[in-house]
C-alpha cells in the first residue's frame, strides 16, 4: 500500500471516529459486540441514528456485522482502532 493510500485510510478512520456518538459506539463494541437494539439502549439514541453511525463505521473499515438469525451483531475489527481505544482508556 502506498503512503498516500495509508494516509487516506487513516483519514477515513479519524473522520469516522470524530463524532462523539460514533466513538462511544466503537468503545462499547470493543468491550462487547452487540446489535443495533443493544447499541440503541446503551446510547439512548434513536434506532435510525445508531444505524447511520454503524454504517459510517462499517464503511470506514472499523467494524463488521455478523448475522445471528434476524439480528446483526457488530464488533470492532480494526487493529489500529483497538490500539487507539486502549490508549484512550489508559
């Protein structure tokens, strides 16, 4: 991967994490993968808002979803983001 492409990827990650709700969602998913409904209950935000934030995080390559019946469970998959969360929590 070229240096420019790496910088573009980091920029996309930082942009996705720059919203406080998305950062909160990612930190929560780092500790416990969960569904949209569980994120909604934790964050006290409307389902549509959570879904939009999850879409942004997924497009940035930060999270992925795994289908369990009719539910999709999300988890953090980006090692760079995991390292950032660990630094935040130190």
